């Protein structure tokens, strides 16, 4: 499976954002994480705990 396939199949995809957490750049579920919003590591972990596929990709710029 390529990285692109993994991103496309994931429920949520985040990219690290400085020290403030993670930016959601893809969400399959509009009512939960919103694209462009910044979330804490605890929130991202809680999404993963629900059994959803959560990918964290990219580098901190």
C-alpha cells in the first residue's frame, strides 16, 4: 500500500503543527475533526481510540 493509498483510506489525516498540536487536512467525518483546525495530541489519540484510522503525516515546518 502506498502512502497515497493510506491517506485516501484513512478516516482522519493530520499533519504536525509547530508545538500547538496537529492540523486536520482530511476528515471523512465532518461532524468530528474539521479540515484546517488544529487539535491537541490528546484529541488525536482519542480519535484513534475509537477505532478510526488516524494518520499523522508530514514534517513540522
